[in-house]
């Protein structure tokens, strides 16, 4: 038994993870945050524009699956047009991966359940005539099959491993996988750190089993790869007697996403605090405390010009600290005390919560 640690990602699997994040609806902010943190502003903008275009086409149900995957891989790391070895990889991987992985995890309920779903899916597709050529037809077929609800990524994964016709998807993923790996190479320090933490474990088998709940045969050779996109761990066995590939999620993308959200939260809270602390706006809020008032009434009460009051009301509205209610021929402004309490509570949390 030998354990080998690899400092770089396993590009082929990372391509699946990238596709899964898109299909499961990961937020644009979650994608952009690690790229921005690495100083890749141009790539982040390109990814943002490309993802919006893809989502639009998904919503309009007009996209071919291969185009979706290739566009995603291009946005993640480059053009990725080299097909060298892709067909060989497809021929070797498809016949073995699902059933061999299930044998390894035969004592796991989750693995048995996935295998039953795959068998049902294959039977349904075999009985339906021609293989669907795009995801819309495929998902429609799934809805008619009566299978239990699963994520779109998981269903696509089963689709891919149940059908020889899905070799086209295999080739597309292979073509773009290395480019995706090159694009994520900027995170090499984080990946090396993740591998170092695993190497430091006295008993890696026990550690992996404890963290994942999966029983791993002690006699198996293991290749361990880091993953920027994956959260958790994945296991791949391409050949019956081959090594078990362990894809270990570093959680870096998720931590960057949370950090990005925290930074956004700080900016939002700071801006809201500035508005609350500004003298004129504070006086306007106090004037609205007793009852809703229209703009000229507030101006007369505070000795301000109506234009000045209108300007300040606009900022207060932008931060949702007040609301507007048309009544007869006038516009009345009302205080939102619950929003002010929320802002102040969030500010308090920022100073008391410890960052993960």
C-alpha cells in the first residue's frame, strides 16, 4: 500500500466540480471572490459576463450541453482545445468508474442508493429511444422517470456514467480540464498547504474515514489531490486494480466566498453608520419617529430647504431606513425602526463574531 500526495489539482475532476457549481446555482459573488482576491480582475469580469450569458440561455432553454460545458471551462481557465488523450481517457473511465466505486463503498447506504438510481436511469433511457442530445430533453426525461429528487449535478453525473453516448461530454471535459487546472494554478500555495495538513496525519486512512464516513480498504494505493472548487471529499477508481484517487476539497473557494461576503457586509454597515451619524439625516429620522411626514413638513420643522430634505431622503431610502407612501397628492416618509435595529445589531456582530 502506497500513499502519494499531489500538490496540483486532478483537472478532470475539477472540471466536473466547476460544472456542478454552475448547475447548482452558485452565486456569481462566490465565483468572483477568489479571482478578485488573486488579483485576476479581468478574469473575474469575463467570468461574470460569461456566466450571466450562460444563465440567460439556461433560463431560455436554448443551450446545447457541450457548448455549456466548454463555455464554462473557457471562463474558468483558458481555451482548452487540446484533445490529446481525451478519447482514451473516456474509454478507460466510463466502463469502470461507477460500479468499481460502488464496490469499494458497498457497505455504505449512500453508494447503494446511487447505484440503484444509476440502474433505473439507464433502464429509463434505454427504453426511450434515441439518447437526448441536450440537457433540457434529458431533464424532461428524468422528470417522467419517477426517480427521487437529486441535484442537477448529480443527475448529470449519473447520465454521463450510464451512457456510452455521453463520450462527447467526456471529450469536452477532458479538452478543457487542463486549461481549468492552469487557471487555478494561482492557488498553488493554498493547495500545498492542504496537502501538507493531510501528510501530517499519522494515520491517513483513519483520518479520511473519520472525516468522510467512507471505509477505505487498507491494501489500496491512494493518490491524494487537492481541489479548490470541491467542498468535502470525492473518491475515484478508474481501473479495477488501479489506485484510489482521493479528491480533497480545500474549502478555499467557500472561505473566500464567506470572506468576500463579510467584507461586503462591513462596507454596507459602515455606509449605513455614516448615514445614521450625519447630523441632518439623524434629525430627519428623529422627525419621522413620531409619525409619517411629507417632505415640505419636514423641511419646515427643521428649517431646511425642500431640495435639501429631498436629497437626504434619497440617501435614507437607498439604505432602506425609511419607506415612502403616496397619500392623496403628497408623498409621506415613514421611519423603519426595525431596519435601524438590524443595522446596529449587524455592527455589533461584526465586532463580536470571530472570523472563521
